[in-house]
C-alpha cells in the first residue's frame, strides 16, 4: 500500500513540474525557414529549447511548437 501511495505522489509531482515548463507557441511567415526563425527567437528569449509539433502551408506557413527547459 505504501508503494502505491509513493507512486501516486511521484506521478502527480512529475505532471505538475512538466506542466510548469512546457509552453505552446505559434508563428506565421511566408516560408518554413521564416516561421522556424520566429519560433527559435521566442525560445531564445525565454531561455528554452523548442520542438516543432505542427506546420501547415496554405499560402502562408503556420507553425506550432512546444518550448521546454
């Protein structure tokens, strides 16, 4: 029983700490390179790294990324 309580407590803390460091950002530009440059600038400004999660081209590029530390 004690190990179950410990597992639940550790899981809850892991979720809380992950949620406090992840942030979703978006950018639009005419090219993929331009949109990624905007995402990179946002990440650098916040002292974070980024992972692109979505990019859509429909006359302009719309890109979404997750920032994490």
